[in-house]
C-alpha cells in the first residue's frame, strides 16, 4: 500500500532534475559587445549598423526561477494524517479478514458434516446436499471478491484524500513564498541539489499542524 501511495504522489507533479539544474545553475548569456565606429576622413565616413535580429538579448534578472522540492517518502512516513488513515484502514482489513475466515469455517463445517452422514443418505439427499455445498462455496468466493474490491476502493479513497491535502498545501505554500516550481521527488530521484532547496521539513510541519487543528474540531 505504501508503494502505491508513493507512486501516486510521485506522479502528481513532474520530477525533473534537469529542470532543477537548468533553472538554478544556467549562466546568464553575456550581452553583445558594443560596435565601435571607425574614425576616417569625412568623405569616407561609413555608418556601421548593428544586426539586431541576430543579437542575443541578455536574460533579465526577473527571469531567474525559484525552485524547491519535497521528498515523498518522508511525507508518507511522517505525515500524521496518513498514519492515522493507515491504522483505520488496517482495522477495516482485519475485520474483513475475520468475516471471510468465518465464512470459510462455516463451509468447512458443512462439508465435514456431509462426509460423516453421506453413507446414510439416499442418492437424492446426497445430490441435494452436494448442490447446497457448491452454492455455499460460490457464495464464499463471491464474498471474498467483494471484500477485495472494497479494500481496493477504500485504499484508493484514502490515497486521493491524502494527495488532495498535500497538493493544496504545496500550492498554497508555493504562492505564499513566490515559488515558480515545487517538485515531489521519490527516493534517489535527485542526485544533487543545493542546500536549502529541500523544503520537506517545512511542508511536513505544516501538514501535521493542519491535521492536528482539524482533528480538534
């Protein structure tokens, strides 16, 4: 379940280390050198025109980008809201497992009872009993499949709720602090980043504080 959450979180934003390096470490192109006019007698004076179409404009200062990233594995492991959601989900799974085990034990008991009494039954009675056991077996299998589908739906719902909260907080944090890009990085995705670009601790602190306030209401 943790892997599927992490994959979903990693997929929600573009993870591009190349973008990070380009935006922060690309050098600003130098402005074109000025063209000097040649000094000559008045009758031979020529005007040297600058080909503005080919000149490379200097990169404006405000074109520099503000970028940061968060580590998805730390968010998944240390976000209190997700920890509590996992515990609640695991309790549901345990209840469904007990329900399935009870259904299986009921089928086994019915099969054992038939084996003990089969010798004293008529052909019609045996056929009817076998038919009932087969129907019961199909019901147990159908219930198991239903529980599995329900578990998948519950996990998907939990994942969506967590991602929605994380994404909203990241968006608000980015706007509040004038970020151009915030990346969600999986384990080993970023080979190098300048110290200070990792805002995982700050985001995690805000997520847990927000969850604590919501839990008090």
